[in-house]
C-alpha cells in the first residue's frame, strides 16, 4: 500500500507513506544483489526502526515534512479512520447531488467512482479555462483540468482529507452555479 502525503492525509507533498507485507520484507532483506545506490535502499531505511534500530546516514530527511505528516496522522487518529471514510462518502454524495442539480454529469458510472476524486464532464456550453479561472479568481477555488486525452473534456474535483468539508462543498456548488450562469459560450 502506498500514498502521497498531500492527498487524503492533508500533509505537505514530498513523502509517500508505504507499507510492506512480511513476505515483501523477507524478499528485501534476503536479496542476493546489494542495492548499488543510496537512493531508496529500503534495507537502510528499515534499519531506522524495529529491534536493534540504528541510524545509518544515507540521506537528509525532509524533517519539516515529517513533522507535518505526523500531525496529519494525529488528526486522522483523533477523527478515526472509519469516521474519515464516512465523511468523505457523505461529502461525495452531497457533491454528486449538487452537481446533478446543475446538470453536470460524471465521467464514470457510480460503481466506478471514488468519493475523493470526482471527474465530471464539462457542460458543452462552458469554456473549461474560463470557468476554472473565474472560480480561482473570484472564489479562491481551484478545480483540476482534465489530463491527456481528457484535457478540455472533464474537471477533476477533489474531496480529500481536511478540505473534504460540507461548507467547502456548499461553497463550491454555489460558486460553480454562479460561474456557469456567467460563463456560457
């Protein structure tokens, strides 16, 4: 399992929490060929914790980012992981219903959606960049553009971590409604 610290953990970007099964750790520790660089030598990294842990210098850790990640994990622990999952799901439903009321459709069927990342089709009478620029300038709301073959076809609306709050979704829906009425092409 791996993640980016800036996503649902709401920490600064630059870290990727990762976990390994016992089988994967055994494979790493028993490799026949030593790692030939200091970069991402997991045996050195794993030596930082556990029984007989010792610090072997091989890189300078991003200390500020580690403290930020720690605080994000404390906040998640205080909320409870199940409560966080529930909050994300409830907020996804709130966003989905609000977007439906605005006539905005999702890219994928409901069964294939993630509550944290909402890819929606840009209405045909709307200018992608014009709407996103207006949301950013007038409301300080940044929604993602489509990437690759979906550029100019979808918007990506993230409901991740601490920012996945009812008040933020209500603000987005209100701002989007206002902006869509003004930006029709």
